[in-house]
C-alpha cells in the first residue's frame, strides 16, 4: 500500500533532459511530481555534448540560464576524399545563431537541479515492477517504495521500460541508431562532421564527429543508423580507429598528447529516431525525448527535442490530465512527423545504396556545388528551416523539403506502432 508520501500527480521516469524539463514545468505549475532515475547525479551520458540552437531556445523560453561552455556557429564538413565545406550558422526568428558544447555530466545535473529547486521530489531507483491502479498503470516500485501517480511520463531514454510496459512500442518498426563517444585533449576551432570510406565507395552508414569542448577537451564520436535490426550497431565501435585515421589524414586531428588528466572512458548509447514504431502517448502514459523516438533521423541529435517534448507533455497534463495524451500526441505529430518522414526516407535510401551516399557526398562537396548549397544543408539537416532568416538558403531548403515530401508521401510509419 502506498502512503501519502508515495502518491504523486505525476511520476516522471528518467531525469535526462526530457524528464527534468517535464518535472520542472509540472512543479512550477503546482503539480506534485516524483522525478525518478536509476542513477545518482551527476552521471555520464554518451553524447556529442552539442546543445544546438533549438535547445538553447528552449532553455531561454524556460528562463533557465545556459551553462558555461564553448559557443560556436559554423561547422566544417569533411568528405571521404578529404574535401571540406563550411556550413554557415545564422540566427533565426526562433533560435540563436550558435550552439554550445556542454558535457552531459554538467547539463543533465543542472536541469535536474532546476526541477528539484522548483519542487519536484527526487527518487533514486530503477522503474521496474509496475503498480496497477483501477486496471491501468498507476506507478512503479522503485527505490524500495511503491511510487504511485495519476499520470506517468516515460522519459527513460531510447530503451524505455515505460514505453514497453505500456505497450506503446512495435519493436519491428523502430528506427535505431547507435553511437559511441570518447574524449581527448585537442584544441578544436570548428566542430567537424566527417565521412570516410572503410572500403572504396562504401561510406559508413553514419558519420563521425570532432567537437570542441571546455578546457581543450574535444569530444569525438561515431554514429551509425541500423534500422530495426540492431545487430549492426557494433560497426560504430569498430570504426573508432577509422575516424581517427581519417581526421589525422585530413590534418584535423593531431597525434594524441601524452599524459593529461584522466578523461571519462569511451561510452556508447542507442538512438531511437524518427518517431517511428512508437506511439508517443495513450491513456495516462506520455513518452518524451528518446523514449518517444524523437532523435532527428538526418543527424542524430535529440537534446532539443527531448526538452521540447518534456515541456509539451507537462503543459498538456497541467491543462487537465483527461485529454493530455491526445493533445500531446497531436502536438508532437504536427511538429515532427513530416520532417521525420523525410529524414527517414533519406536514411533508408542511403542505407540501401552506399554507393549512392558516396556519390551524393562527392556532389554536395564539389567546388561549384558545395558553397551554393552549404547554407541550405545547415538549415535542412539541423531542422532549422522553420524560423530561418529570409534569403536564398531558406528558399532552397524549403524547396528541398517540398520536393522531398512530395517524393516520400504515403510511406509513413511515424507516430504509429503498426
Ligand atoms: C553517443 C551519442 C551522441 C549524441 N550526441 C548528441 C549531441 O551532440 N547533441 C544532441 O542533441 N543529441 C545527441 N545525442 C542524442 C541525445 O543524447 C538524446 O537525444 C538525449 O539524451 C535524450 O534525452 P532523454 O532525456 O530523452 O533521455 P536520456 O538522456 O537517455 O535520459 C534517460 C534517463 O532515464 C534513466 N533511466 C533509464 N531507464 C530507467 C529506468 N528503468 N528507471 C529509472 N531511470 C531510468 C537514465 O538513467 C537516464 O538518466 C547523442 C546520443 C548518443 C548515444
């Protein structure tokens, strides 16, 4: 039996960016919230540590100060032949013209603390065994307690237990990715996105990165898309040397320095992309962030969407738990579905035709073409077209979206289970 100290309006499972922002908005709105995580904070999380312009806009909207960290705008893309292209950054009507490098050990602890300061109650424990109340999910046993709530928010990441026990996932339709990151001492001027070819004309089904970080500690990583079959995820781990060698060949990475302080070890994690194979909400369960599959299928980022969805789920609940699932699901689908369908279709095509990816990269990075498309490329794959400043880059990106949507109409699997 749960005592009154174990009864809440909302149980938020997972205190990553999605869960902490949900708990923050709920607590500010006067709800009694339990913010549960299996880990003690601060804790590491596999990530490129890049908080993009839309993520910064969410923090500003919430009135949460952005943590300290190197700020940067343009990015450098380097292709398999070593050809480079600078993707320009530009502030838009709804987001700033820069991103921030913030280690997740810092960002996540800060967001969680904001939620606790607003009144959310921390619970350390794994949500596992469910508690049923009146025939529906009414909470979980966690941290030695039976924590009960009217509404459950699943913010427990890509492999969400909440999504599974609520029956919201169709495993055969989920669009998976896997990425691994590590740190090393390296001064980095511009963030780099890199493609290379482990065998001729067969690029990795993903990309590598080299991002600047605080105190001259760079974040490197490799991410791959696997589709529904997760067995190929180990390619990311096996490609660590390939990325390092490619960046060294291109003169973008020096030889590792000797000594230096102890850095966090190599860490990998799953990405659940494209809002595919997961119903984001039903009855009294709402999924946010990676649990809902909100990672951008073009480039693998998900912190901004995690925070956005956390805030939206919280507001839907504050409006009245009755129709919250429907309102929240509708908002998510209206915002992300069409863009994610296009990203998923592009991903499918490039996964099925590695030679096509090799050719596409050569075309996009060609001297006469690259500079002409760089601005639109930056807007499109970072999902920055809405709110972008007027001009040629926005016009071309919008035309690309329209064309892509026309070509991919009809093949939708986003926001649905089956
Ligand atoms: C290697 C890598 C690099 C990435 N780089 C970037 C990047 O640079 N920029 C970007 O925007 N995105 C990046 N992403 C994606 C980004 O990390 C995620 O989209 C983001 O973390 C989603 O936040 P979340 O709150 O939904 O989930 P998470 O951050 O995964 O948080 C989930 C929380 O739930 C907890 N939890 C899980 N299961 C349970 C349970 N059963 N009980 C209790 N607690 C539980 C976990 O401990 C965790 O704290 C990267 C992902 C990977 C793997």
